[in-house]
């Protein structure tokens, strides 16, 4: 069980977003993805989730390459910086819908993020932190997916909830899972590895895929 | 309950909750039909003559109303990302959403149309055919609308663009659908028009998931 | 040397710059000869009088209106399959030209229709189909304009072009079912079953060639402009990156 990323290069309309990123995640460990704003943390997560095409390099999760998209994505849980909640559905209904798609126990998920008391509240009436907690409840639903990709999971959460999220992540890792978390704060995951993204190098002439930049222009 | 029925139930719940807009299409349909006599005049023979076309055009416009939110809201709140990672393929997602749109927008129009036909003095023999034609034709309106909604999902305030893209696609459905009703109103046999309408509708329903899913994938990448 | 080498924007632009003067010259020559011959050196029709001479604009523009859409269909398909940017940009470049050709065909048709049928507009299948085609052009152009990312715009407009082609054809057929029409049959067909006397036919052929050349010239010119715009955009993006 592991995630192996080697020389991952991501480009968007001819521009280099992430260049030559190589790292490996081992089971049982969380990895914090760090770096200044705009360095491509979200893009890396989206690419590993299969939501964005890869320019070059390879991503292999437990022997399944990302190119085998359906099998790969079945092992991944992605939580972007949006909560993917429907404002007119209640907290419980939102979570129940995800449970129908991904499986998992709604009641347990709600308990682990202390959502019981707001279960019947429509999402539009929730505070930003409550919405975030509801969105993160998907983590508890899809415990068995080995790779978690989390984008700024703790935005607008109070200290107590941050610790709760950290403990959910720790429990996932203790059970042999992996997590890659883009974050600016420490999360209290003291034993987590850190991966720092740096600015991408410029595109070399050889890998110039944009015909509007590549050679011959006078 | 499997993923598809969960998706469909969610679509229906979202449409029926406040702000979902399920009733809006129907209300719009009523208003357009009510405005016609003001524009054309109250002479019942004239109204009876134009009733088949007016009912179809109004149904078509009413269908357009709720289309812009078909994929846009899911794209904006991040749901589309999560759905793309779910076991449901994009084509299946489009089909369920189209079905949801038809159930909440198309079906009410089919039910209301005969009543409004009465106010427009539609000829007696046309009523069963009006219902049949709308029942067969409205799925095509939802399916073609899904293509337009998927193409414009990344466009801010794409509602107007959506209408410009979708309305021309509606032309064959409108022609055959209105022909069915007006032939029946004249006491002629609408069989051939009905078959052509059915063929057009089936074709639209078959093409839409693939075209829409392709457009949604472009949006996600 | 393979045809696909012109899928490279640099090569395409070099070729365009070299051939444009010739294309423009040939267009001017053909249109000049064809129109002058047609307008001044053909007899009046015994039924239609001098109004018949509008066919030298009407028929070629109507043909190019349809052919432009066919060209967009083909280049969109090439873009979807082979991902050649020039192909997508050529489709984009052709759309406004096709739209204008459609408009010219509609207007000249209306002007011709007034003395012939006694009305400017008739909901005849051919006229109606051209109006429908015009709306399809508008939607296609509008979608290109609305999407910021150029590659996404190319993908989505290509999907629209595929779906639109099928439904435009279906509409043409449905419209025929809807109204049988009073428009005369096609004036020109390649199988030698002519509806037009030779005196009108030859200048018409020259005009037709002129319109084809005009279309090619404009598409090449506009594609070159689109390529330069993309080049400028790419340069500006890089500029922003280095200064950041």
C-alpha cells in the first residue's frame, strides 16, 4: 500500500503549474502539503484525484496507475475547498446523499463531527464552520478509501474542531490509510511528514506543448 | 437504495424545496398562454387555429427556464467534483439529472396543457394528441436542454447564451409536435407526425448524455 | 511534406502571408469578371426581366453559407481527434463569414422575392432553413465569445458544432415536412440537368468560383489573425509569469 508520484508535471494552457514533483506516501502517515499561495497545492490534489489531466509523470496508488481512472478513483476521497453542500437540504440529508453514493454510516459520521444537534437544520442556515464540518463528514463516511486528499480542511473551524478533524485523520492513518493535506496551519499532526511545493521551473523548449510558444516565431 | 435513485431523489427534493423552481415553469406556461389572447384578440376561432402552436411554443419556453441551474449550481458549490469521483459515470449523471428536470418541469406542462387548451378553444379531437405529443416531446426538450446547460456551465450568467444555443435545437421537436396537434385539430390523421416526433425525441434522448458528459468533462479539466 | 504540417501555427502563418496576395488577387479577378459579365453582358430573362441577375450574388452566397458550416464541421472534427489548434481556430474564423454569407443570401433572396412572389418574406422551407442556419451560426459564435479558456472554448464549440450539424440537418428536413414551399428547385447541380440557360450559367460559374476564393481568402486571413491573437495571449501570460 502506497502512493507513488514521480516527476509529476502539470500544465494549464501551455503554462507550467507544477514541475517534476516526486514523492511517496506510506500507509499510516499523513503528509502536509505546504507552500505559498498560488504555488499549485490545490492543483496537485485535483490532479491526483484525477480531476485534471497530467502533462507528464506518473501517479500509482497501490499498484493502480491513475490512468486506470475508475479503479484509481474508487480508492480516493477528495475534499476540495468547497463543501459541496446543497443549501436547501438539511445537514442530515446532505450527508445521507453522500452515503448513498459512497457508502458508510450516516449516524456515525454525524457523531464524529458533532452534527447531531444541527442535523435538521438546512445548510443555508448553518455557519461557515458548521458547513465545513458537514462537508468533512464525508471523511467519516469513506473511511475505507485508503487515500484522502484534503484541501484546506480546517478553514473557518474553531480550535476544538480542528483537533477533532486531526483526530479523524490520525485514526484513518492508524488504520493504515494515507492522507495528503494542503494546509497553512499545523493541525496538531505532530508526526506528519511535510512536503513543500516550490515555484515551478520555466517550460523547457523540449516540453513546450503550446504551439503558440514553440519555435520558429520571428 | 442505489446511487441512481439517490441522485434522482435528491434532484426532485432540490427542485421541490423552496427556491428550487419546479413550479416556476408551470406558472410561466400559464402566463404566456394567458397573454396570447391579449395580443391576438379574443376571437375564439382565431385562438383555436393558433392554439396548437402557441401551446407548444409556450411549453418550450417554460422548459428553458430552469435549465440554467441544471449543472451550474453543482459546478459552483463543488458537488460536480465529488460526483465526478463517485461510481456513477458522467453519462449516467446527465441521464438522471435530465429525468429529474423532465419530471419536475415537463410532466406538469403535460398535465396543464389540456386545461389551457380549453381556454384557447382548441378543437375537441386534438386533446388526446396534445397530451400524447407533449408526453413524447418534452423529454427531448429536457435532453437537448441538458446539452446547452453542460456547454454553458462555466459561463457566468449563461442563461441567455443557453437559450440561444438550445432553442435552435428545439426546432424539429417543435415542428413535429405542433403538427401532431394541429393535424388532429383539423380532424386529419396525425400518425406520421407522431412517429417523426417520437423518432426525434428518442434520438435527442440518446445523444444528449454523451454530448453533455463530454462538455462537463471539458469543464472539469 | 505532409498536409498536417500546416497544423503548426508558424508554418500556417508563413504560408498564409505568402499566399494571401495571390488569393486576394484571384478573388478580385473572378468576382470582377463574373459580376460584370453577369450584370451587363447577359440578356434579361423573358419572364423575370433584369431581376434575375441577382442570382450572381444570391446563389453563390447561399452555397458558401452552407459550405462554411461544412468546413466548420470538418475542422472541429479534426480538432477533437487530432488536437491541432489551427484547425479549431479556422473553425472559429469561418463562423462569422458563414453567418454573413447566410445574411447576404437571405437579403438578396428577399429582394428577389418581392418582384417574383410579390412578397419579401415567405415562410418557405428554403428561406426558413437559412434563417435557422443563421441562428446556429449566432449560437456558435456566442459560445466562442463566452468562454475564456481558449482550449475549453475550442472543445465546447466543437461539441456544439457536432450536435448542431445533426440538428440543423434534421431541422432542414422537418421544415420541409412543415411546409412544401414555393422556392424554385436548386438552380445549379453538378449532374448536367440544368435549370439555367448557358448564357446565365457560365458567368454564374465564374461568380461561384469568385465566392469560393473570397471565402478561402477571408478564412485564411482571419485564421492568421486568430493565431496572432493566441500568440500574443501566450506571450502575455509568460510575461506575467516571469515578472511574478
